[in-house]
C-alpha cells in the first residue's frame, strides 16, 4: 500500500518562524547599536533588510536540514562525517541566496548601489559563521523533536488478537518506487516525527507510522520498545551494558547502539532478563 503524503507540520513551521523572526529583530537591533557606538548613523530598515535576507535564506534551507537528519541521524557517530561535509553546500546555498536577495532588494527595488563580491575571503568568512548556524539548526531540530515526543503519552500495545500481524511493509524509495521490507529482517526502528525509520541490514527505510502504532502491529515476542524513540528486534541484540542514570545501553548486531530506558526495562527483561 502506498503511504499517504506527509502532512504539513504547522506547529514546526510556526515555531521556526517565531525563532527566526525574533533572531532577525534582535540581530538588527544589535547591528544598529554597534554602528552607533562606532559613531556611524545607520537606518534600522537597512540593517533589518540585510539580516532579513540571511534569515529568509536560512528558512528556505530548513527542509534540507530535516532531510539530512532523517537520512543521516546525527545520534549515530558514523553519520557525523556526512553532516560535516554538508556544511559546505549549506554555506554556499546560504551565501549565494542572501546575496541574490540583497541585490534584488537594494539594487533592483530601491535602486541603491549594492556590492556583494563572492570572493574566497568572503566565502570563508560566511563559512565560519555557517558552521555555527548549521550546528545550531540541527540541535534545534533534535530538541524540537524531543519535546514533541515527550508530550506523547506512553501507550501499551493495543490488544488486537483478531488482526493479523504484517509480515512485510511496502516502503517508498527515492524516485517513487516501492520495495518490500520483511518484518523479520528489521533490526530496530527509530522514531522520526510522524514517520518511523526501519533499520534493515545496514540500510534505512522511512515509513509513515508512529512508533506506538508500529509497536501495536509488531509481534511483542520479537519486537520490544526500549526507549520512547526506539523499538528493537530482540533477536538482533548483541550486548547490554550499564549506562548512566539507571539506564542501560543496547548494542545491536549491526553495530548500532540505543538506550534501554528504565521505564521500558521491565518489558525488555520479560523477553531477555538482564543479569547484573
């Protein structure tokens, strides 16, 4: 079955709009104040237009940051290199985008002289700032996702003895084609907003479902919830070790590591008792 299209997340959009608007106003005010301390007179509108073009370009890049987090979850150390490399195209897109918007505003609309040479020095300067911007945006995405998941109630699997459990899932790949994923081949599942990421033999597949819904559909004797964001195939667990604050750390056969939260430990130990 073809998964439905992902609905637009108005809460996330409104939150990002509020954050970027506040940042734009604050940085504009600080910019004007800095110029006044240097003895220069500058109009707030000119500084605001400069900051607004940068913030608008960042807003346009937010979907790319979300895609990177779904494709390369930063919680897995092996994906950090992908994010480090992604800063380069992110900075190029940000710099060229805001330069184009500033030229459109100052030169094309206001008829004022404007120059934004894309020299190596300028690109290097913008890149140094964009490192912090990219890291901050990724932290914001993860923090927002964490807060959204915290307000979701922890639900026990629904009891549906008459409903047959799925043996495979149809997942859409890039390009629109679909591939069948056998449930028995799933190593673990990770929450990603209104989607879930299936980890299968080193590959990842995105499926339209909440983790609570999948937990109710999967065999509880094989798949167990170990964290608010993770379900593991008990047969794929290679090692369990003590962690921090009473949690445990699960290492799976594919090398991935996830937390075994205290609140889910009883369910896990019902299938695989942990001996201290």
